[in-house]
C-alpha cells in the first residue's frame, strides 16, 4: 500500500486539499459507532472544536452527519420561536438562509446588503427599529463564500446586544482561519463544517452554541426531526452518541485534521492563506484581471474574479485546469460573469504560482487563437 496519494490542487471554496495523513487516518479497523470508544472520539472532537472559539464550560459543539448546509438548516429551523428573525443577505449563502427560513415558515425579514461592501449598520438598525415586529434573532454569514466578502460580525454583535437579539452566524468558510471568539463577538449560535479551513473531509457539520441558549430550546416545538438541534444536543449529552449513524471515516479524518490545525495554529494557518492570497492578487494584476471585493472588506480566502471578456468560456478553462490536476469553481452572482479561486486547504504560495503560470498559458493560447481567426478572416476576404 502506497503512503502517498495523487495530489490534486483544489482551488475551490471547499472541499479543500487535504494532507495524506488526513486521508490515511480513515484507514482504521471497522467499528460500530455505538461503541463507547467511538463516543469518546466524538466527545474529543466536540471539545476541541469548541475550544477553537469558546470556553467549553459554557459552550457546546453539536455534531451532525451532513454538509455545512445541514448545520445551517438545523440552526435556522431549531432556534427561532414565533418571533421574527432578521437575515442579512449579501450573497448566495445569505439568500440560502432566507430560503431555509421560508421552507420552515419562519417569520423573517430579509435585509439586503451590497455583495462587495460592508454592511451599513445604520440601515440595519433602522430595519430593526421600523419592522413593527418583535425580533428575537439575527442571522448572518461571516464570510460570504460567493465573493470573499468578510462581514464584521463583532459590530453586528454590538448591535444585537443593544436590542437584546441573539445572533446566529454561518461561519462555514471563516471557521479555523479568521479569528472568532463567540463571547467577545456576542455570537449565540455558529455553524460550520469539516471540509474547509479545518482541512478535513466532507461529511461532518456542526453547530457551536452557548449552553444556556441550547437549554432554552427544550420546550420548543420541533420543526425538523433529523436536524433538531436540541434533540441532538440532549442525546449526545446523555449517551455520547449522535442520534443517527455518524459518518465514521469522516470523523476519524476530522480528528486528525484538528490535530494538524493545533500543530500549525489558527493564526499561522491564516497567515499562510493570506500569503497565498497576496501571491494570487499580484498575479491577477499582471494578467490585467480584476476581482470584486476590495481589500478592506476581503477575507483573503476566496476571490471572485471578473471573466476577462464577454464571451469567455469558463468550462473550457475549467477543463484545462482539471487536466492539470487543479480544480476551480464558477461564480455564483446572478448577472455577473465571474469565477472563484480559493486559497484554503493544504496549499502554499507555490501552488498559487503554478496556477497563475497555467492561467497565463491558457489566456495566451486563447489570444493566439483569436489572432489566427482574425488573420484567416482577413486572408479570406482578400
């Protein structure tokens, strides 16, 4: 059995490129996940995830089998009562929270904000004041994966405290890179997953919440069976088990990924990511390519880039990079032709430099082919 696995470079917003040690950590003896030994593994993971952003004496991580959206849906469907929720929409994932709330019949107000600029706090406050409804919660995406926009959650936390509103945060693509402190930022509930900055594998999502807020959900009528947050929290507290079959191998991989994160350190990981981002931005400027979110509001993790010309064929570019072992993503903004490059995962600035070299080669080939077509057109006319 080889100790190395073919390395692909995932420049996507998740899943991210993982280390061989994370991949191989899945190769373990079969185990029934109801065994106490596996319960101890999940308890360890839960505590370690909590410690990254909060005091485990007062906060708890609730694990789910499922993608990141499972955790967000659990949070949105389980936490609000009959009062209104303000949902900030400044990208595809803020919009998704609105769609989740609509499916569950939750009373919500959609606060639309610019996809490439900071949330206007005065406008948001006016929305809260003029709603005519009792607002119990505010939901926001910390790092909008659509564009790379980083919302100032701490400022939102101050506003929520002023109006006695609990804040729910989708931290899917900020957790384990951008510094987060739940108490300092006044975050009551936070959702994330295993396969982005944690550099684990897909299949595990989680909600980290203040224990007192979780206990307040005890008598709330469930809207969901599988994704009921309080039921999952209570069952784990009593049995050290998920209510339903967990993704065993993905949890072994997550345990290893957390150990590697602790060795690197969250701050150092973010520094590595930001160094890759600077390499990316420098290269984009050389190629006369522009990106959406200005540096002042940018996460330095994911960049939404304008396509270079009107009839640009993203699929052709995707296929070119795929053949080279590099995966890239299209944009998600309606009406704007963009593609996205993420610099998260087990990659370095050298990987970004390699990507930029190939991007220049691809764009040069297109320019050369255009000139040939134009030249042939002129020759035919003659």
